[in-house]
């Protein structure tokens, strides 16, 4: 993931889940990207699609979902 973020030149903010291995957020921080955490769907344990739109700002450049 580290190399992919660099290759894609992702910057700014990236929406991701707080319910993940810590390396997800650390990889963003190592690339000076601000993680924006969106709550999870309690039944599927993945990003809640109904909450993503509210988290998008002009600085949002990507979504980083993870499989649980």
C-alpha cells in the first residue's frame, strides 16, 4: 500500500476505516496524508457507505477501504 500511494501521488486527505490494522493509518501518515476515519457498518464491519459522503471535503483525494 505504501508504494501504491506514492506511485499514485496521493496527497491531502484519504477516507478510511478506523476498524483496521494500525498499518493502514500509519501508511497514510508516513506519506504525509491525513487519514479521515468514517464509521463502519455494524453488520458488515466495513466502511459505512451512508457516511462517506459527509466526510468528503475539497482536500479528499481517495477512499481507502479494507476488507475485514
